């Protein structure tokens, strides 16, 4: 049973309350990824591909920051270079992502979504935005602010900086 949490009791959360929060995060993440997973499964059936969450995350962050470098994407995703290269190779071969050589530093590769890649990113993001919108409406503005504060407090300093950078870039 969920125990109510008041402002005063936040400093004295029980292990059970924390455990319930951890479990809620797991279940929320499962719901949050279910809709895009279904879209990717359909795409995999239709095209005989093998797109997964790594492809989704790459498409998402390339779409959010067009021209991002491979190194920046590596830092955001926290994956190995080998793993990211496999994902990017597939996305480029399938015409979803294009890579351009940097103008200032020709060693850099800048990543952009193609029109087809943008269409996929939009479809994946729309279902997640709808889920977030419904949850935000149900929770109310105060809970949304608190939720965002909790998420940002859970981020490592570098990830928080990147998150703020993405947010500022889109405003």
C-alpha cells in the first residue's frame, strides 16, 4: 500500500517508500517504452530490420540536436563506440541518418536525420508525448514540477548539464 508522503516526511523516507519509488520508475519506464517498441516491432516486420531501443535513442537525440557529433552522442547515450557504430551504420544504410564531415574539424562527423528518419522520430516521439501529456494532466502542474526536480536531482552532473543544454537549444 502506498503511504502518503508529505513535505515534512521527505527527509525521513522509509526504505519501503523508496522501494516503491524504484518500482514505480521501472513500471513507468516499461510503459514509456512500450509504444515506441511496438512501432519498431512493426517496422522490423515490414522491413526485416532489427531496430531496438538503441536505434530509438540515437534517432531521438540526433533529432533533438541536428548536427551533433558522434562523440557527443557517445557521451549522451553512454554506450561504447563499437555499439554506437553498429547502430549508426544500420541507420545510415537504411537512409534514416546521414553523416557530414565537420567544417571546422574534418575528423568530426556530424549527424542529421533524413526526411525518413525525421518521420520515424516524429512517430516515436508522438506516442511518448501523448503518454507524458496524459500523465501530466492527471498529476497536475505542481506534481509535474516536482517530478522534473526529482529526475534532474537523480542525474549525474554531466548528464544534467547535457539535459539543460538540449532544453535551452529547443527554446
